[in-house]
């Protein structure tokens, strides 16, 4: 039984999306899109739209609604073609 619990904890910690708090994940995605717009990989309009969505996710995160914040980040990533982990 202990082995299964350890295995489950290891699996959860190895998944960045599951292991990261909403604030960490929002900051990570924001850094990615900031870099993408600087290098020309993403259009400024895409960056602005994603930043707006991430700000909404940040508000949910600050109010303690981690599930909503995580869902907003995931939907933003999917909508704009970024892989969701």
C-alpha cells in the first residue's frame, strides 16, 4: 500500500501542470509568450489576447480558485495552439 501511495505522489509531482500552483503556471506561460512575441514566434495580437486571459486566470488564482485558474490557463493555451502539460 505504501508503495502505491509513493508511486501516486511521484506521478503527480512529475507532471508540471499538476505540480505547479496556479500562480507559478500563469507566470511560466506568460514568460513563454513574452519570449515568443520578442522572437517573432507569436503575433502581438495573440500575445495581447493570451495576456488578457492570463490576467483573468490570475484573478481567479488570487481569490483562491485554483481549479478555475488552471482551467483558464489550459483553455487559453489550447485556443492559441500552445501545448498543455
